[in-house]
């Protein structure tokens, strides 16, 4: 499969200009808040349109400004987990999950839903509303929903940021589990170094709309290409302030 | 107290308000949706035009409606030439007047309700493969339901109490177009205060009740 | 931005400034509530009066006679009341709203049937109102508008009332009837001949109601009992009954009040 992007966008004085390419691996977009990581995800998903560039998933071109190609978000067949999870508050957990099965046949839908519920240990929670679920349970429902259609790529926008630390650490294991069952590129946005280090196959370091370095976490940690990168990855706390 | 003329006005008022509110909901929600979700040239101008009847004196609104729908009006003239029918002095005119003055209320409340729906939810729906129409029907409208209902209740109350524009378009014809506000006006004008009492109390009570409901809807305590 | 703010404040303040300038020092004002059919004639008579009494300003309040009684009853600061029928003045007298000794009849009028100038319907008499092709007919609301009552009397006289009741559209005052007909909103209307004269361009007079088909249209005027300017108010009423005013009224189509001066009904 694989995912390659080249994205340029100018928004209110902020200039984004990034290009990278990954395989079927878990790639972390790492950097301070406001560096352009979420923006990148939104452009891959088709929720935001780049001024210029392209987005290719596998052999499919989702966006190409030079060829005037722009596949609508609905047809990109991607899985997206939002920062606040975006579970529909007026639907039960089961209905939320089934909402992700658009265009699937009835029996296929039921079978797949059962599979997701089992895999994510959501059994018994189907009829509950998001407001009645715990943080961790909501996570699992959000992931199940995003994976119903076996997406070409999985985009995760800081999905664990709302959880307490112990739960966050648990989620790393969860993510490794996801990696095993999803045969597609996973792009994971975070500003937590430990998290990046724990789950990433590849790390892409963002700063102020550009990419400072790409490599395995070990490589980036041991061979930072600039002082800025060194500071970013050596930080023991998640940095909150933009430079 | 419950003379047949009073009963007629009562029935007419509710009939007019109900029909007007039906159209208000259909058109109001549609317009509010486009104002909330789409960006296009002249959007704010359109919004202002739709809001105008809210701040203009009802007599000014009535004036414009006569210019449009009077028997010699821009729209009324061709209709009369075509069908021999004029909306003036009919209960349909009362519906038109109520519709125009109460529509802005519906649009404002609904637009706010739609805009308050978390954008992430809408985006999530798109990424999960659902079209804009499906997203509107399955995500946006259900979540904006409270605001829409509050708007409908307010519009109904406003339609029930419409006077100025109604008087100009439908006239005050006993047994035909005298809604409660118009009937009260006539009775007061000819000194028949005691007859007006019943309707005044009823209208006050109902308006208060509607306000309460509208508030409960928007707060979500219903 | 600031310019807009200043402009806004000016537009709001302007009316206040204007009215301040209008009220000159040392001016007395009398307020005359009159039936709306008297509008044009009274405005001229008002100027006549101001010419004779230099420090007095006459302000008019025109409306349907019934509404005017209601206003005076409600405490409106009116000095003189002139109505289009005895009925309303009788009511005012009964309620002690006017000084009975000041009451005088000063004009008469006749009732006419009018149609829009471009009307395609051929009618020639009141009876023709009963024809099928006759659509809506405008008259004043009998509850508050004397012209409406007179119209009803004419209909009863011609035995038309039940036949045409469904077609009647009630207006709030007689000038509104005139407007409905002039605009073509209705197919016919019943107004005073003086009203018809006021708007010859848009309407056509079809027929005049015979005098015996309705109560005589007589306009009484009187001084309002609660007036604080009795002297001036009495002077105005006296002017109304004088020959001078009579000439003005005649110009506008009014008739002399007729022999029975105090017809109580």
C-alpha cells in the first residue's frame, strides 16, 4: 500500500510545506502544537484542500493540484479518529460502529460489526450511549467505527490526549495490537515523545509547517540533525508552547 | 363568553398559525441550513433580507406585501389575470402575513442550532463515507433538534399574535379573517371590552405557555 | 467605523431637534378630533382659524368617528370633536364627554357607490351589486365607521344585505374604503361623495344613494368637556357653523346640514 504526500498550504500567516512517503507502517507525526500535524491529516482525509501538491494512497491519487484531481472525503475510504473521538452522542455505541459500514451489504455489515466488537472488547456496551461510556471504552468504539470498512489508511489525530496517563500507556499496547490487524499505513499525530518512541516505526519531526527530520525513533533520538530536533525529542514533558 | 364569533376567531387563529408554522419550518430549516453550512457571495446580505421582517414595523412589512400580492401587485396582478383570484381579504393572506413576520425567528434559532453542532462530528461523518445530505439528515438535524423545536414554538406564538401586516392584507372581516388579535382590536374599538376579555386572557395564557416550552426546549430540559 | 456611529446618533437625535424647533414660545394649541372624511376641508378651515387667531395652532387627529370617541373616553387631550354621524356624538354626549350646549350641526353629505376607474364590470345601480360578476365590496366597519352604517342602511333599503353580505370587506375608516377601490383590491365600495371627489383619478362614481335610503348624513361638532381651552374650542366650533367655513365645505362637496338640526336617534 503506502502513502505519499506533498502538501503546501498558506493559512493566515502560517505556511505549511511538507513532503513525505511511508509504507505500511505506523508513522508518527511529532512536534509542538500548531506545527501543522493535524492540518496534514485533514488534507490527507480530504477535509481540507491544499493550495498545491498531491496525496497518493497506494496507487490511487486522492488529490493532485496539477491534474485537478480532488476525490471527495466520502470516497477516499480512510479511517479517521479525531482528537475528541467525535462519537455521535445521539447514537448508541453499536449504531456509531454501524455508521462506519456505509455501502456494505446487510450480512457483511453484521458480521464485520461482530468482529469489531469482539476484537475491541466492546461486548455488552452496544446499547450504551457515548455519555455512558468510560474514556477507554469510547476510544475502542471510535477505533472500531473507523476500521469497519477496512480503510486504505488509518489517520489518528492525538486520539489519546483526553485520557489519564495510566490509560495512555495502556493505549500504546492497544495501538500495537491495531498495527497487527491493519495492513495499511497508520499515521499517528502526537506531541508526546514517550508515546512516539513507544509505537512508531518511523518518526517525522514537524516544526512550524516544515519537516526537520525523518527516521526511526532510535535514529532521531541518537542523531538529531539540528539543535531544534534535539530539544524537541529530549523534552521529558509534552511541549505545549509553540516556538 | 364563548360566543360563536369568539369561537370562530379562536379556530381561525390556530388554523392560520398552524399553516404558517408548517411552511415556516420547511422553508426556515432549509434556509438556515444553507446560511449555516455554505459560503457564497452575498450570504450576509441574504441573511439580512430574511431578518428584516423581525425588526421592521409589521405595517412596513404589510406595505411591501401589498405591493407584491395586492390585486395590482407585482405578483398579485398576474395571479389575478390567470385565475381571477386575489389573496387579499382571505385567510390565506393572514397566513402569508404570519409566515413573513415569524420566519426570521425560525431561521435565527435554527441557524444557531446548526452552527453549534460540533464540526468534528460532521467531518467524521464525511470520512465514514456519508454524503452531505445523509450527514444533514442523520447527524446535523437530530443534534439541532432542540433549537429547531424551540424556533418552531416561538414562530407559532408569533404567528398567533400577528396583527399589523395581517390587518393590512387580510382586513378585519368578521367571520372570515378576524383572527383573535384583530377581533380584540374591533371589540376594543367599539367599546365591547367584556367580550374581548376572554380572548385576551386566552392569548396571554397561551403565549406564556409557549415561551415556557421554547425555553425548555432550548435548555434541553424537555 | 466612527463615522457610522456618528451618523447613527445623528439620525436618532434629529427628530428630537426638529420638534424642539417647531414648538415656538407663547403658542397655544388646540387639538381637533374629526371624522376622516372631513380631512381635506378641515385642514383648510384650520388655516382659516389660525389666520384669525394668530397665537393659536390647530392640530388635527383624523380617524373613524367610533375610534375617536374611544380615544376621548380614554382621556385623550382633545378640545373639539367632529363626527360623521349623530350616533357617535350622541354616545359622547351620553357619556358626558362633550358640552351639550356647544353641539352644533355644520355639514351634510351624500352616499355614493364607486368602482375602480379601470373596472371591467358593468354596473349602474346599487342593485347591480347583487350580480354574480360582482366580487368584493368594501364598506366601513359598521361598528366604528359611520359610512359603514350608512352603507348598511342603503343595502337594507334596496333589500340587498343578505345577498351581498358574503362579499363585504370591512375597512377601518372611510378613506380606506376609497383606497381599496382606487387600488383595485375590491370591485366596488360605498363612500361619501366628498371622498369620491378627493380621488377622481382612480375611481368612478356609479350612483348616488337616494336620500330616503339612509339616515341623513349630518356632521355635528362639539367642545370636549375636559378641554382646558374652552374659549378657543368654542371659537373653533363657531367658525365651523359660520358661512365662511360653509363656503370651504361646499368647495369640497359637503352639503348644508339640513333642516332638522338636532336629530336624536
